[in-house]
């Protein structure tokens, strides 16, 4: 076979060897373009286009479109629909366009008006296009060239028709064109003659309005066709890099289909983390060696297109060829020159990017998995891939094109063979001119006399505002509308912040709650404050500063609970309390027995004989089957009831303080020392500005989410805990802050925690809105009644929170009561058939960093991250601000950008519909029986999202913020390149400055009014869609709450 | 009311309820006015509750009156007295069909409840339930069939809806390719069924199972055929069953069928559709008994499938393929049991296996959570114990076996390369020969289509800037 024959000369192979290190670097470089999502059980939101963060946002999107072939913005029609429904306003478009064009806006394009007007018309009116045949049909058979488009204003239409009528009657009636005075274009005469002929020149005086309209449009169309012929097209084709692309174009057969069929199965077997019961032989020798051993041995059947693979692999084994050498050899055989290696290798790796990316992640970033991949696996994968690909290419070339020559000439052969004549595009250009002329109200009379260079100018002008640019402008307008609404609302609401602050601080609040900055906690906090106006809430990243490896009483191993960027130093363990140790041991034994039995059944059901035995009992499976699907909530309760006997005892404690100096996972090293605890508590309290005015009860509330049948479950958990649940962090923090020894250290450092203040750890389940509290047995009895007051308020708040969430779920009626809403969300989290247990971060668009007083009582529709920060407690350099932003900006940007990309292209950047997902190798999901691994978010997760870059509103001055951002390269990159939008809210004057063009500019509010509602429910009741801002009046509620409290 | 009257009232409803459901959903789709999600779900629920209640009533009647065979004839559609041919839709309720029809209703009911939430807001929601109704009708018709024609009709409906549901996400190419593959295998095996049917008519002058298998209730019938006739007809029916139940060598399609939404994979390929072949063999059990050779073939085929399925299930690294292969192992075993002359054991085996596999497939997306829970309970990473034979096998053989299992027994490759490719080659050759002739006769290029060039991707809609 031709692919195998290689001329081997010593010089050749020496040269090859010397190129290897650079080749390895090339591959590593290309690997950065691969998706960076690791194993799905630890799902961390991150910027999908992280590799492009060095570029400005718009430019990065453009480049990424070429690299990945994915959509950078929503479809143009989607934006137009938003324009129609008022989500984008025309003045947004105008302002954005004006800003975008700057000085070039007012340049005249021939006689056709300014560039600004031309572009605005192109934005406001959809310009259709089609292949030649379809266009011809449209012109000949439809009303397109007989009636004006429906979006042309009636008076503009009348004006054009009437002026054409007068022009024709004046100059051309009765074949008097030679008498015409004006200098008409020479080609006009035959067109007119033919048209007049076909419309019946004799009866021209009796033509109806409709005939005149048809005549005008026909004339316009022909003039446009002429004009399009005169304008010179300028177009560049993107070069096709890979042989497969050219073959696909020439022969219509996809070589990747053949290649991937082999590769996906093999990669899944190689990377498998324990799903298959029988692992790949020789796995420990690496991917390349395992492949060579498996397919290079006798005794298998190869599909016809892989004939010769065995001999090739035997040759590689005999020559002891290393993977890199094999790649080098494949590249030579494929005729890939040195200059195009980098794009070729990137494109080849990206062809199966999910699996390649997972290999790279397992190789570089996943030492915690059961079976990480050894270094160099990606290189080995590429080597295998190129070998298989060579066979697929040779096969298709032979079968479809009859080509049997060497592969290095295949590309030139295929491009010759498949040089399908691309239509010149004249017709399409003419059709665009034609539509533009209609919407701009241009008259045939004016157009016919345009000189050739004006037509070319127009063509060039249209070409410089292609679809992707139009969508970019739409996106800017889309973001501008929401940004202006947000800034107006926050500025208007913040004006009353000092009064709110003062009123709250008249006496110490009854209790304080510290939540995660998560957008889902916005509504929870708002409702809590509505229910109990004498409480105060704070937002801090959900790990509360406790970066640890944690092992629960029933867990097998430690898992990190902190943001991914931090590598924890400390280990914390949950242990049963002393009196429960015996029952804990007993239950652990039972759990173990049950686990072993279940695991056995699970395995046995896939075997033959054992499977028959389990199947014989299989009818028993109908009970859980029917129960869990038809009655999910009752079934869950029943399971909970039985689970009580094996669950670890409720009374546990954290092993939080260590006795040895060095932290570690072993006995005696688990935990923190006192000064480290004091550091954690001090940092967290200072950062969220809680340094005085402590309430007697401070609830520290982490969050997590529980759902079933959801491979992406960990994406719903706390992003600041590496996709884990934040309860243990909250519990540990409360422990530390309650420790009197820690408090005395803190007092020495000037942070006084009153003796009567008590911290309680808790966890909010964002899916079923349950709140669990930890270590209540230790609660001092003097606090009991205060605490039950807090619990009472929190219970009401979570009912209302569930109620507000239910407005987005179509399966919950709009008239549902708060209690029924809570039942509904509880059912959702236990329902096997629920593809949307909750909507997670969908909708997130804003992040406010500042005092809660600025936003307290502002209805933000669960769309805002809320981080607490008190500028009055910060120094002039903004030291605390720098710490807060260093965590907040990357985390919120990561979430918002991942949602952005998964939403604009759910099938390219996202993982498509959840319905056919299939868990592969315990690492990720495939679509259907076999496909590439799909990173990103599912269509069900993003369906109600509005893709926008997150808008940060930071309570500080522009100067401080500018300094803070420039000091941190990560933030600098994100902000300067506009991956996030940033605005400041002045702590004193409450004026807003917006970061644009690398500096902060004052923002002029559009309106100072903010609608008011007496409570959140009044504002959102009856609505499914996104809602605007409103200010919720608190005073009304003081009375209302007392009434409810009394009723209860 | 006597048992007979009640039976005459409820019996037809068992078949009518899915038929009415299909008519309603299908008409709505044809008129372009699909029902809302809620209405669709309610209709499906109602049809299944009616069908299930009626079949339970029939069961009660049978138990109460101790009758083991009740039949229901719907119309004489075609009567050809000279040829002794009558075409009727006849449904029988006996110890085989009643459990099977109840199983169908229970599993379809559960799965439809699952799907009505799972597919919420999916564009193909209504299409899914139209196909679902088609499937339900096919399942009920073939389980209750009293004539071989009725069985064939139901069998075809099941095949059609299965293939269309594999290609449910038709905007991607793999589901469509795999759907076509399933359809092709079904066509081949259905052709064998059709030939078997014609032969049966030829031999027994009718398609009624009573004529064929005697009037004694299942499983005690006795085929009125010679062992030679039984062998030839039985072999054809075995091919039909092998296609439907994905037995060797057709087993490649089952893992590929996991393209649709999870509930459809569960109900079709995990639970019901895949057992239909075994059901056919159970139904014609008395015929199998006529020929020892036939029984041996059935048992051998079943055993081969079981061994292959168990091997393949051990190496699959994605959950749905693993479950599909595990299903194969059990279906193979069930067929082997039938070949060994067992009747009630395979029936119980089918029911248990269908329930278990449906639950496992519906829960497939929760696998990560389950593994995590198991790891926590056991307190360690899950280990995979190798079976006793494994260490005893030499390494070389183990590698071969692994590759055999990973490549799914090479069955697809062999079918593609040894049957599909030569088949296509022959026709391509005929085409080329015809072209040569017509060109010769026309004295020049004679085909207009040749001038259009290779049917590559057309230069589509030049994006206008």
C-alpha cells in the first residue's frame, strides 16, 4: 500500500530526529486550543475561549470562529426578534453604531447617504440571500420583484413609484428615449425598451398602481443587476488545511467518520476511569504502545479500509519508532510542509477536540483521578490518529476519486478534482443592492446614472459590514440596553443607601446571614430581608476563605473545597461524636455490606449467568421503577426513611484543630492551627466589611444542589468550592469564628467579636431550597429563641424563593402558592425524569461589589452576583478591594462567559441537548451511541439565558479601581480586552462611571425613576420572562411581616 | 354479566386504546396542529390506563373462569373461498400473550410518564409521542396476535417506530446513519419472516396459529407439520427473530441504536423491542419442537449471542453501549432457554430482564452519582474483579478476546465487507455496463446526470456580505 512505502535514507531520518523537539512544542502549543474542561464530576465554570483572552473580545470571537467553526453571536434573526419586541431599541443600535464608526460614520457613499445610514438600514432590515438557482426562481416566480418589501414604509414606497412614473412618462413614453435630455447610462435604453414592451407600452396611460409598482421594481432590479456586474467582487476563500476537508469537498465522503469510529472507541477504552469491567491490555505502556499491540497482532478482522494497518504497526514496532517520529513520518507522507505544520496540527487535534482535550486534561491537570494519563499521551494520540487517518484518506481517495498516488499529492489532486466552480456572486450582490435600494427609498432614476466606481464602492461598503459585524453591533446594542437599565436602577436605588444604612444601624440587627456571592442567592437574600427587615445579609465567595481538602464521615476520600485556582494546604475531616462512635462503626459496616452487595448486583446484571439470576429477580425492579418515576417525592421520602438506618449518625464534629506543626492528611496533621484559623476569619470578615455591628446570631450559609439523572450535577454546586457543596466550609468557618482562642487573637489584631455573637454554619440547597444547619447541639441556650426566630424567617424566605423560581418553570402553574412551590422544587430535585432540576446561573448578567445598602430592596431578578465590600473600611490603595476582585472577577467572568458561549452556539461550544447524552469513561458525555466528548453546558441549562458579558458595578472610585486592575495581570487582561464590562459606583456621590476605551467615563443615566413594588411577589407575579428592576419598599413589609408572624 | 360478555366488552379495548391514541396523535400531526405537551401526555396516559385496566380484567376473567385461551376476531377482511384464504385480525389471550401485553403497558406507561417530563420543551415532543403510540400499537398487536399476519403487522409497526426513533435527532448525521442501519437489518429479517409466512400459508392453507400449532392452549400446542417443513419454516423465523432481537450475527445494531432520547433507548432497545424476537420463538414453540436440529440451532445461536454479549459488555466504556451489550447477553440466554425446550422460564426471564434493564437505562445518566455513592459506602475506589477464567488464559489470547469484544465481535465489519460491499459492487458494475451500452448505442455520453458532475457538497448559499 502506498502509504507504507517510505524511502528511508539516513540523512532523512537524522533530519527527522532533529526536528522532534520543535514538533513536540508545536503540539503542546496546539493543545492550548483544546477545551479545558476536565472530568465532569468536578465541573468548574470557566471561560470557553480562555486561550484567546489575550485578544480583545470581538477579535477573539472572530478568530475562534475560524479555529473552531462555532458561532460567536446569536443569529441575526434572533437579534431582530429582540429588536421587534423592544429588548433592543433603535436608539441603542444608533448609539452603538455611531460609537463603533467614530469619525467614519458621516462619510458619504456616492449619492447613497452616509455610511452610518447605510449600516443602520442593513441592521434594521434583514437582507436575504440564496444560491443562484433559488434567486432566479425568487425573482421569476415570487412577488419579490413586483411588490415592495413589507418593511418599506408606505410613503417611501409611494414616493419612489410616483417619481418613477413621472420620469417615465416625461422622458420615455412612446419610445422617445433618444430625446432624453439627461445623460442616461447607455445600457438603460435596451432595458427600458424591453420592459416597456413587456408591460404593454400601448396601454401605459391605463396602468394601474399595481402595474406601476411592478414596473418600478422590475426596473430597479435590472439596474441593480447591471450595477452588480459593474462592481468588482473582492473575496478571499479561507484555505482548507486538512486533506479531509478537500476530500469532503471533492468526493462528498468524510474521512473523519471512518477515523473517529476507531479512535473514539479506543480512546474511551484507554481513558476509562472504571466504567468497563475489563481494562485495555497494555494500558500502562501508553496509548501508542497499547494501540500498536492491540491492532498490530494477529487474530482480528479489520474493515477493508484499514487493510494493511497490521503490517504498518508491525513495522513501527520492529523499527521501535517513537510516537513523535511516527508523527514526523506521517506529516512527511501527507506532504505537510514545515510552514503549515502548526495550523495543520491544530486543525487535526481539533477534529476530535473533546477527546483530545480530555487526554490533555488527564495528562496535565488531573492527578486526583483514578487513572490519570501519563505525560505525552496527547502526542501518542496524535501519532495514532495520523496513522489511522492516512488509511482513511487513501481509501476514500481510491474509492471515490480513483486516486492511487502518494498521499502527499492528494491535496493538489483533490483541489483540482473538486474545484467546483463557485458562482461569481453577481446575482447575490444584485439582490442585496435591490433590497437595500428598496429600504433606503432609492429611485431608479438616481441609480441608473451611478458611475461604475460608486457601485464598486457600494459593494465594498456592504462587504465591510458582513453578517458577523452586524451581529457584533447587535450584540453591543443588546448589552447596552441591559447595561443602561441596570446602571440607571442601581444609581437611582443607591441614592437612598445612606438612609437605609442608618436605619438598619439604629440598633444591632436581629441576625446576620453570610451567603455565597452566587446569583441564585440574590433572591434568597432579598426575600429574607423582606421577611425580616431587621436582618442583614452579606455576600462572600462560597468557600468563606476556608480552602481545604475535606472528607465527610461517610466519604471515601478527601476532595478539595475551594476555588480551583487555589491549591489547599489544609485537610479537614468530619468524625462522629464520641458517644456515637460505636453506632457510626456499625452503620459504616452496614453501608459497606450494602455497597458491596449493590456493586455486585450492578456488575452481575451485565454478566451472563449472574445476569440471569439478577434478571430473575428483575421483576422486583418494577417497584422502584414505577415508584420513582410516577411518585418521585414520596419515593424519595421512603428512601430517606430506610436510609436513616445506614446514614452516619447526625451528631458529628469537624476535626479542625491540629497538634502537629505541618498540615497534611495523616493523623495529627489534619486541621488548622489557631493562628491560621484567626487568619481565615479575619480575612473573610474584613473583606466583606463585617467588622462591627455584629448581630447575636450570624448564619454562615454555603450552598449546593442535589439532582438526579444529571451528569452535570457538579456544575450546579458552588463554583467557589470546585463544584462541591459549600456546607462544610460554612461549618468550619463558624467553628473557627466561635472559638474563644481565635477571638482573642482577633481582638489583638483589632477585630473585636462580641462575646454574645454566635456563628452557625448552614447549607442552602439551591435546587430544593432546603436549608440545613450544622452543630446546633452546641448552640448556647441563651440564643435558642433568637435562633428559632431566624429559622422562622429563613423558612419563609426559602418558601418565597421557591415561589419566585417557579415562575420560570412551565410545569409549575403561575398561580402556585409558596408552599406548593416548595413542594414542587423538592419534587424536581428527586425526579429522575427532570432534565431541568434548576436553572442554575442562567440569566446571570451583573455583579455588584459593594455594600448591600446600595442594592438592598432592589429587585434584580436573580441575575446578579452580590459580593460585599465596604469601601469605607478600605485603605486608599484599595488593598481589600484587590483581594475581593482577584477572586470575584475571574469567577463571575468564567461563569458568565461559559454561559455566553454555550448559549450563542449550544451545539458548537455547548454540549447540545441533554436528552441523548451518554456517559463515557466516567469522564464526560457523548451524544448518542458514539460521538466526540461534549464539554460545555447543555441546551436545557442555557435556554432562558441572555448571552451578555457580565457587568461589574464596583463601589469605589475610578482611580482606585484603575490602579487595582492594572496591578493584577489576570484582571487587567479581562478588563482591558473587554471580556467583562466594568463600572464604578462612587461611595459618596453615588455617580456611575463606565469603563470604555481603556478609561472610565461618567455615565449619564437615561432616567432617574425606578418602579416601586410593595414586595417582590407583586413585581414578578404572573410573569415567566425576564423582568426589569424595581425597588421593593421595605416599610410596608414591617407591618405585613408582623401580621404573618402573629398568624403563625 | 358472564365472563364472556365482559371479555367481549373489554377485550377489543386492549387493542383499541393504542389504536385510538395513534389515530388522534397522528391526525393532529398530519393536520399540522399538534396537541400541547400537556394534552399529549394526558392522552397517552389515558390510553395506557384503559389498556392496562382492560388487560388486567381479561387476566382476572381467565383466572376466575380457569380458561386458558380466549380469542377475539375482528372482521373478515379478505375471503377467497377457492383458495381457502381468509384474512382476519385475530387476537388471542393466553398464558404467553397476557403477561407480555401487561408488561408492555406497564413499561410503556412508566416510560411515557418519564418522557413527558424529560422531553419538556423539546421541539420533537409531539413526534416522539406519535412514534411512541405507533410502537405501543405494534407491541400490543404482536403480543396478542392470533394469526401470523396480525403478528407480522404489529412486528412491522414496532420496526418502523424503532428505526425512526433511532434517528430522532435527525439534524445530526450519526443518528440518521444508525437509524438506517437498524432499518436495513430489520428489512432483511422481515423478508425472512414474510417468506416464512408465505410458506406457512402454502403448507397449512392459513395463517391462524390454531391451524399451525393445534388448538391446545400455549405452551402445549402441537405443530401439524413434518419435521422438514418445520425446519425450513423455523429457520426462516429464526432469521426474523435474530434480526429483531439482535442475535449473532446481527448484533451490531443494538449498541448503535442508543441515539434517541434516553427513554426511547430504554423502552425500545433495553426492554420490549429487543425481546420481540424471543417472543416470536416462544409463540411458535410447538413448531420448534418438531425438529431437533432446529432446537439445537436456536440454542446455539442464543448461546453464542449470550457469550458475545457478556464479553462485549465487559469492555464497553460508555454506559449505554455497556447496557446494550448486557441486554444482548440476557436475550441470547433467553433464546438459548427456548431452544432447550423451556417455556415458562424464558417468559419469566423476559419479564424480569425487561423491568431491570428499563430501570437501569432510565437511570443511566445518574451513573456518576451512583458510582460516587458506592465508592463512599465501600470506602475505596471500585475495583473490578476479573473472572476466574481470565488469569488462566494466555496473554495473547486475552488480547485477542479483548479486541474481539471491543470491536463488537467484528460482526458489523463482516456484514459490511462480505455482504453490503459486494452487493453494492455488483450493482455498480451493472450500472457501469449499462452506461457503456447506452453510450455505445447513443454514440456519445447518454446520461444527463453525468454532466452534473460528482454529487459533492453543492456550493451552497454563497454568504452575501
